[in-house]
C-alpha cells in the first residue's frame, strides 16, 4: 500500500465540486490491513447530492475511488457519515401487493 494520500485529495476535490457547502466537507483517511478507509462528512443539506437518486452518485464516487486505489495498489473504501440534524427518514421495507389481487 502507498502512503500517498492522493485518494483523499481526489475525494475532497470531487465532493467539493458537487456540494453547495464545500467548506463543510471533511475527509478522514485511515489505513489498516484491509486497505484505505476514507470517511466523508458533509453538511446535512448536501447529503442528498452526495448519495444521489437510489445511491447512484455514491456508487459512482466509490467506483472512481476504486480506480484511484488500483493505480496506487491499494483497496480504497468509502464510508459516508450521516450528519447531525439529517432529515433522512429510515427506509421502510417495500410491501408488494399480492399478484392475485382484484384491484
């Protein structure tokens, strides 16, 4: 594994380009036997922009970080922390209507 924090700098640049409050973006970097763990913190109102519809933006960010990790011979993982005061509601399990319903 490399000690070059280019993955952290890349993530900061990318997220600051997306959010409305770039001054609130914080990235912590930890290295252990599993690889690199980047923990991302953003303002509560920017969470939706980072996660995206059905998690699409978060998935894209993770894919890009995986590529950066491959270039540096490291496994890079991203953890997005839920900010204080977040208004995101807990996910409700989907209930499917029975297929033999007459409605």
